[in-house]
């Protein structure tokens, strides 16, 4: 175990070494034109080899991501609890699989270290009645009860996601000093974008009323919940106005750039384009702060999301090779 004085320099050296191997859009385009998924995966910036024969590919890529992150995070004190909260979305994913299928088979579970996430192992090995009792005494009890009363998989995913956001925000607030002051604003920008996108999806794809769209979502301030509900009740010409001021300008800039390069009919509300703009904004935000605030653990927080995006870009690349997507379309779909 490294002494605390050496822990952060070690982490920063490790994540910068991995980050330096991230692929540029030009590299990804060359790999696309090369037409080999094996070559696409061989250059992935992870210490865990991933083969294209492993299906589903994106699931295996996320396994590799999780393995890389667990080897980096500090595990003691408030900082450790925060980073365990950050990556606990993978535990929530396993819980969702179990509830939907009433089992957690080897090929479905994402293996997590049992020392920190024992629930996955328990759900995998326990009898159904025992597993239900276990879940009723965990942080997933509410989501489990809601799903048992109304077995709606979309509602379950939403409930688990919002509970994850709530736990992550509360654990961030318990950080101290520079860790809290640098990470909390970044997390709030992330939550702003995700909550707004989720509410817009509920309204436009599921025909929820504005009140129904925001109900059950996690807002770190009541004022933002009221603001978003009010905006959803209003006809707006600029869809970026749905976002809070804290991230609106950055998303608006990305959205305008995308409108200039897309061939879609922009007379209609373009939620996918708006989601893409929000993703580009977050990528730029995390990339910027990855190089800043090295007196805190904010770079490791940013690295988590940057590495997830590298995973998603790699999955997009492999699927584009498999289905012979044109370079122009692939470039439009990338987030970098």
C-alpha cells in the first residue's frame, strides 16, 4: 500500500499514461477504413486485452474499464467512499439484470470485487427467495419494490439511475477541501445535463406531462426542478434553453456546430442532436479539467468519464466496421 503522500502522484502518472494512448478521430477513421475489428481493439488504452470474439463487445469493454478503475481508486475514508459510489453504477446494472431476468447468470453479470461490492456475488449464487430478502435490506430496496409492483423495465432503469445520482451527489458533498471544491461543480454540470436529457426523453418519447417528466428525477436544488418543469411547459425556439445557465452556453455552441454539419430535417425538434451536443460539452469539460486541479482528485473523476467515452467510441468503431458505415456518418456520431 502506497503512503498517502505517494498515492496521488502514482494515480496521476497512471491515468496520464493511459490517456496518452487514447485514439484521435483521425486514428479512429483510419481504423474504420482498415476494416479490422481486431486492429480496432488492439490499440485500446486498457491494460486488459479485449477480443472481438467476446460478445457482447460493449459489455466486455466495460468490464475492462471497471478493472482499470478499481486498480486506481483509493479505497479508504471519504475519498474511497466517493469513488466506490462513482463506479457503483455497475452494481446497479447487475441489480437491474437480476430483477428483469430473476437470475444473474455468469454471462450476464459484470464481475465486481466482492470486498467492495458483495451484492453481485450474492445475487449470482443465492436462491431467488434469499436474493429477494437480501435486496429488501439494501440501497436498492425502493427500486425493487417499485419494479415488483409495476414490472416496467424503463421505469426500473430510471429509478436505479436517479438513486445512483443521489448517492453520488451525497458522497461528493462529504468530501473535504480541494477534492470537494473541484469535483462538486463538475458533478453538478454532469447532473444538469443528464437530468435535463432524461426529462426531455420522458416528455417527447413517452408523452409525459411536464410534471410527470420531472417527477422522480434527482435535482440537487428544488429551484432547478421548478425551472425545468416551467421550461417544459413553454414553447421554445431554441432547445438549449431547457438546460441550466451553468452549461447552456457550452451545449448551445456544440448544438449550433452540429446543426451546420447534419443533413437531418431541423424543422422538427432534434432530441438526438441535443443529446449529442450535451455529450460533446461534457467531453470538452472533462478534458479541460483532466489537466487542471492536480491538488485534488478531480482529474481521476474526469478520467472516469473520458475512459467511458473511449469505450463507447471503440464500440461505435467496431459496429461501424461490422455494418460498413461510411466514414462521414461515423465521424458525425463520434464524441471526442
